[in-house]
């Protein structure tokens, strides 16, 4: 099955020395997916990225054409065709193949990756499992009351950040969506909003807060349940609350009064919740609190998703398999079980016997036991740049950069799909190209004709 | 000195920019190899900027890393911060407690001095 | 030159649009279309399908279901618990794997529709800003042609142009939005009510004449204005309406008022079962059916068409663009709840629900749905739907067919429900049974006509060769749940339940003309309030695997 969408917006090569300007380009570095960037391109290099933040500038200005072979097999340059053959052979000979990553690929490529996992009875997982995977599990428990980012800009008069540091992780979050915009119902912008930041350390974001609440590390769950109790009018022991959360009881009662009094409250939460003791229980407490608040006023919550298209990965894997991440096809149909089919586990438990890593770097970002196992099994890696994972790979593909060299679709953290407008062509194949070629070979080997 | 701390890895601007510039470039490597310690903890423990310490996790996993003083008030006492990356991830254990997510923030670690910055600089000086 | 004909030979054909009611006919197919039999008797078909003794109908058309886009996908994510214990869909050498539950994955959806003899389906509620998402899912939903309706009933520009009494702007906006999204029809969901939900706790409008905060317009103005504009745009399916006050006792008057608000313009009232309740103040003791007076109104007003939104007993997932309804249902059922407000456009609510035959309210909902099929005299104006998955799965259509064609079975099921139901609805007293021809109308010919699809819902020359062949059976549920053959675009996709080959299918959409000068005003508004760029909003044709523009009337 081919996707028509990847053929659109193919970049035109630069004429030597000439400047080309791309309007409304989309930055895919973080989950903000800002689509208002103006790129200046000269000699297949982006020289300026107007409106991009510091992370966006680094993203656009540093992705020029990589002077590396498009394919390396066991560290030696090889043709793409040899690479595809080897990759297909690896994936079809494993008993427990895993495919992981995908959060820095467009949806068109993600769809092919899920197809491959399906044909090879493999496991497909995305970086969601080590990011907001626990929030996804919490969502399955209690649901979620949420909104698109434009709603926050137009209506949000109380903005809470919990365990999230957008000043460093999503630098345009405040100005573009959450604090500064003059919205339809907030004509004075920042003056019409109250900003609360809850964190265990005084992050760079704390400066933006009207109220900064520093809680004890690993006490998010207790703090959130304190608020749930206060919302319901349940009596609490002030000293106990202070001791458990590290914050005076009066701070919490004051916060709850403000939460009830606002018109449209928003809680953005980060990996301060999901990566800490409690994990999905923390996210669930926050989602439940948000839900509770709708008995008094309007309140929504939203995880501040990290990578450019991690939200697209959740969507693609869900529409194709019915589950958002950590999906195993070993019985021929999808099954979901976080903690079992998620990549940290399939690797650390020594179960996976071959792997394809797409736009991710587990050799640098996973636990030591996971890395140790990964280094013992055949590994295929796709990345735009050299990483510890591509260095360790049996077959490594250098791929074009999405949104800079190739088109496609990316989902912003609020599930809004946005098209890409690439700036200049790359001599390297896109991850869509690589995955499609591997899929063709996998299907041939397995006799799949669908 | 062998005291228990809570380690919080997280994203930083330098780490984020470094990913785009290249993971083997200095900016990225410097960003992910600097452990921030609260100035009051440093004073109390007699540590100074650039000292090399060893962190040991609950399953005995260890990393060695140089320390830097956290900016004013950014860290309360007892907390350590490091930019998310290779070093921080080595402190995670393989167990995800059935969630798919290893505990990657709020890890209990012990910190001990390996080498003073002054000695470190001398060694380097000798080597050059 | 030998043309590659396929002939379906000697089937008993039900083709109501062409006046064929159970006559034995041959059907000739060429290049995916139905053609007249060649006049030259020496021309032989390349393939002959012997349909003697079998029933031949056009492929089914589901004109109101939820199968793609953000809301459906959230429901898939949210409900792992119902998939593990349900039917599994393993991959084969020609099909992808998938998962079922009340909200099947994309591939499973396509295969299951095809296996049921349905070849076209319309998703009923896509927020315009997520149109691209719906198109992406469509490309992964094989075997059927697809389209979607575009949520407009709470769109700020719609309300603003009504407030400013600018009908030309409204008309241009509707056309621009349909073009930008590659959508099929305007959809109103709780017009005005979702906007109020965004502004205050448990906010909603209470009836056709409540004012929407900030905009000062009423649901009545939205309904009348959009119906008129859509009529002037000559859209094939002008306006598809989910009325205000869904599910509330006493809401039948709101529904009748909605029909009146159409002011004689064509309009389709969807899942009308949920909007036909007597009683008041959430009091279960007064809850009753008002289908009799409502059906009288529908019978007397040919501008109105309906689909039913039949409830079936069992567990399912409620999903709606009606944010305040989602909140209400989550409180009734107490389960997990998803709600999402989309800037400038719409809302969304999702929660699991279970319809129990022992519950008087649920049993009444079931009976009210059946009353609608049986009390509207003209089958061309009533369409089979479960509002999949809201009332139940589309997979329940064969069961509904049996309930309509077999009054003994219907009464047997009714006997399992609380007896009080007989005092509150007329179902027990209705003796009408549907004929096969009438079934063919409410499942294919009728929806094709209501949607303005000239090439679908019939078997005359020029029609798409979307054909379902059934093995007759006394038990109509058995007959309809596993067609003998399903042919899509001239290709045999399903043979006795087995998928033989797949295709991706076309996307049906409209391209109404409008005054492009008025786009400047839309752009100015858009750039003031949206969080994405104007140029990145429209969906280009590359997102459609195969575009099929349905012409305006």
C-alpha cells in the first residue's frame, strides 16, 4: 500500500548561490510543532530560521547534508540495496523482532513501520513508552478532559505547569500558546492569566510563574490527591499534608480556591510525573483532578509531549492496531501490555532477538541492561545523524531529515495534524523510502501479497 | 562523604540544541556530562566546581561525572540535576515496574568524591 | 477488440432505484462500472458469476457512522479492555491484522464492512482542523469508499456571520470549508450548545431559542442559516443535523422545532431515535416514546429525511462531537470520560456505555428506534443506522433487518424487556414487516438518493459495480450477516466471508463554487484566532488515495 502523501512538497534543489525562502515551514523538534517558521536556504543549507526558538534554530541550522554513506553494513559502506536486503533478512529470521522509535518520522513512514511489524509478527513500540506512556495508561483508566492549543490561547485564564519545564523543553510554549497570546476571551494576554508552576526544583520556567510551588521530590501523587480532596471538600490534616508534600497546607487551599474561581483552567504536565515513582498513578491523579474540576468550572489537561511527531506515532499505531504503543503481533494479531511489550522491557529482559530502531537512540538513552542486550542482537538503525545506536548497528541507514528534506505529516502535541514544507533535497533516502524498500523485501520473503 | 541524594535528569536548552548539532560534538557532551549540585550541598561537603564524583544507584550501577554548582535557588538541598542523556540513563535500572517506563527521575543515589578538580587539572596538565 | 466483461448471471435482483423488485436479471460489469448488456450476442463475458437462486443488491451504504478521525482514534486508545477478550483479527497473506471491540482498528473496519456487504461509509463528525487525520485513516481503511461530514454547528465564523446577518459570507465559508477539508457535507452537532459548553461549567443551550454566549445567535438561526446556504450551494447532501438536547426526556419538541427551523429546506435529522423522547426533568418515570406524532410530521414534510441510530443491547462506546452530552453521559454511567474542545470549531465526548434489555430506559430506546423504521411510511426517507458505535456496531445491521422483516422475532425480543414498555411505546401493536425491496431501500438505494450519489445504490448502467449477493434464508439475520459474494468496483473482494483481495477505495467529497473575494475575510478571522497557519490548514489532494468529486445538484 503506497501513500500518496509523501510525494507532495518535494523540495526543489537550490540554485547555487541563490537564496530561497520557505514560508510557513514546520519545526519538528519538539511537540509544539510550530508551523510559522520562515526559512532562508542557500546552497542546500538553511541560513536563517525566523521565528524559531533556540531549539528550532539549532534543529534547522544544523541539519545540512550529512557527508556520510547512506548505508553502512557492519560499519562498512554498502549500497542501499544491500542494506535493504540485509535488513529484511534480519527482520524475517528473528523469533522476537522489535521495531522501536518513530517519534521523529512523519506519519507516512510510521505507517510503513507498523505494516512491517504486522507482516513479521513483530513488536512495535514508540518512544512514547519512555515519555508519556504512563499518561497513556492513565488515560485508559480515567479518560482525559483536554483541548487544542488554540483553545488555551483563546480561553485559558489559569495555566498550571506540573513537572514540566517548557522554558527549556518547549521554548515557544508560553508565547505561542499558553501565557502571552492575546486570545479571543483574554484581550490583555498575559495580564488576564494566572500562571502556576509546580515542580521539585526552581526551573528556568519558574520565572514565568505568578505562583511557584516547590514540592518534595516523588510526592506528586500526594500533592495531586490533596487537591482532589480539597476539591471535594474532604477534611485533611494540615500538618500531614505539609509533611508529605513539603508545602504548607494554606498554599494548597489557596490554589484550589483559585482553580475553582477561574473560568478555563489548563494543566500542562510533563515527565516530572511520568518518569518518577508512581508513574501512571501520578498521571491518573492529575487527569482525575482535572475531571473533578469540571464539577465547578471548565478545566482541561494536556501532556507536554516531547518529540516532533510522537503524537503522530501514538495516532498511527492506534488506528492501525487499536493500541497506542507497546504492541505485540506474535500471535498474528495485536496485543497490548505495557511493561511486557514495551522496548525497555523486551530488551532488558533479553527477549528481543533482533531490532530496528527508527530515529531514536537506545544505545545512549536506555538502561544499562537494555543496552547490553541490544548490543548482542542484530540491529538495524535509521537516523539523520551518527549516534551511539547507529555506531552499534549491523545495518545503519543515514536518512534525510523530515521537515527539512522531506515532506509528510506531523501531529502536534494536541493531535492537530500539520503538513511539512521541506527546504532542500538530501542525497540520502527518507525513512519512508528505506522502510518501504524493506517492507517490499519482507513481503517477498514471507509471500505476503496484500 | 557518602551521602544519599535524589537525582533528577531533565531536558535543558544545551542538551536539546546539542542533539541537533551532533551527539559527538562538545556542546552536547559537555551538557550531558555535568552534574548540578546545590551550592549549599557543595559547601557542606567541601566540593568545588569541576570535582569528579561517583554516583551509585540502588542496584549498584555507577557513573562518574564532574560537578557544577546549580544556579541560585534552582536546586534545593539533597537534589542533583543532570541533563538527560547517556550518563543519566546509565543510572536507570532495567525494571519498569510493569509500566514500560524505567524510573528515570527521582532516583536515589549516593555520591562520593573521586577526584578533586585541582588534581584533575594537574593530571591533564601533565599529560599535555 | 475483446472487452473484459464480467456478467452476474440470473440473480434475483433488488434494485429499487431502477424499479426492479425481485426480478431475475443479468448484470454486466466493465472497468468497475455496471454497463448495459452488449447488443452484440457474440460478445462473451470474461467471467460469469452464476447467481441463480441468489439475491443481488447494490452494495450497502452506511450514511452515518464513526470510523475515522481524532474522536474514533481516541476511543480506540481508550478501550484496550474490550479488545483482548473479543474477536481477534489475525493477519493473512493479503490482509493486515487488526483489533475489534466496539471501535475496530482501520483495517478491521474496512474488512468487516466489506464482509457485511457494505461498500460505502460516511464518517459523521470530523472537526475541520483534523480533516487531514481523517483522510490519513481513510487511506488505511480498505475495501470501501468513504467520505465525511464536516462539523460546523458551533463554528465561530458560522455564528459570527449569522450574528452580523451576512448570508453571503456564511455561504462562502461553508463552501470554503468543504473545499479545504475535502469533506462531503455540513454537519451540525448540538448547534450552539458546544460553544456554551466551552464557556462555562456544564454549559449547554436548552432549546432552539437559547442564545449562545458571546455570539448572541440561537440554534434556530444556525439551523435555518446553514440549511439555506447549503441549499443555495446546491450541495448533494445539504445539511446533516444532530439536534440539541440529545438523550434528554422531553427532547421530542426540540427535534420537531429543528425540523420546522429548516423552513422547507432539505435537511437530514440523524440518529433520530435519541431525539424522540417524551417525559421531563430527567425523570425516568415519565420517559416515553413520541415517535407517533413525530413520524406524522416527517410523513407530511418531504424535505426531511432521517436515519435511526438504533440501539442494540450490549456494551459499546459512546462518541460524539457533542461535548456537553459526553459530560452528561459520563455522569450517568460513571466510567472513564474523554472530552476535547477544538479551537473555533467543535467539541468531543467519549465514554463507555452498556445498553441493558432489563433497563426500562434502554429497552424504550431500542423500541423507539424500531418504531421509527416502522412508522415512517416512505422508506426512501428513513435510513438504517446504529450511529456506529453509539447505539451499537454496524455489525448489528443483519439483526436489525431481522427485527424489521420478522414481527414474531421482534415480539419475542420485546417480551424479554420490561412489560411497561408496551404502555410507553406503540411497538407491540405494530404489525408491519419490511420486504426485501424495502430493506434494499433503507440500506442502499435510499441513502444513495439522500446523499446525492448518482453512481451508487443502484445497478443500472453507469453505477459503480458495488454489488452484494446474498444466499436467501428464512432467517434474515443469517442471510444478511454473511453475503455469498461482495463485489467492489467490479472486483470480488469477499467470498462467503473470506477476503479474496483488497483495494483502498475512493474518497467522496464535494467542491462547491464560492466567491473567492470573501476568502480574505475568512483569512483575517482565521489568522487572528487559530493556532496553525492559514496555508497549512487546507488538505491537498495528495492526501486522498483516489479522489471522487460528487457534483453539486
